[in-house]
C-alpha cells in the first residue's frame, strides 16, 4: 500500500469514526448515556464535561441516573443538562439526578431520522472532499514528474474505490441508526 493510499484510507476512516460519534448523540427510544456526551457544566469558573463530574448509569430502558462525585454540584449539573436542549427533563432526587426518557412520537422520530440523514450527507461531502484533495495531490505529483502517468491513473482508481466503499459504509451506518430511531 502506497503512502497516498494509506493517507486516503486513514482520512476516510476518520470521517466515518466522526459520523459514528455524531450518531451516538442522536436520541433513540431507549435511554443512552452518550446523549449527555456534549453536556458541559460551568463549575469552579470553567466549563467541564459532565463525564468528568459524575457517574452516568442506565439502569433501565427509559431512565438515566447521574450521580455527581461532589454533591454540591448537583444543581449546576441539572441546569447544564436542561440548557443542553436534549428534550429531556432532569429531576434532582436527593444526591442524584434522574432523567426519564419520554417515549418519542412519530413526528419526533421522523425529525431525528432526518438529522441522521443530514449527518450522513455531511460525511459523504467530507469523503468527496478527501477524494478531491488526494486526486489533486496525485495529479500534481505526476505534473512534477514524481510519479508516472500509469501510477497516477492507478492511484486515482484506488482513491475512487475507497470513496465508494466508505460512502457505502456511511449509508449502512445511517440506515442502521434510522432503523434504531424508528423502532418503538
């Protein structure tokens, strides 16, 4: 595998990994602690990720329990979850916060499935951008006399093959997530 091939594969794999992280944050009908991944709490004069301030557990299908390490931060954590606009309502219950995940109606499911499609499209755009960037690099190497024309053609075909393969990965990953979202 040439250096260019390895770089293309690495860049495209990074785009897919990013998509998977984005999809984890989308709400489904079940409780999932990763919807809280992007919640940051203002404590001690700085913004800290929620994961660094509390244990997050999912004891049942429709509930998330957040247990702060320092119980004096419980109200700040509750406010940060509300401010994150996740469509959930945190309830302070003694030394922990309960987040009940309401069942989603059809309109909300369709809206979240649409977000899933949009994230998939953004990933495909990123993949095509990577393809364009590396095709330009290969053509420049040919123009500069670094590689012969037959190698340029071979590398362009390889770059296109990777693009097709990773676009299929995006489609299957998004289809899987949409199915999960639409399942009641």
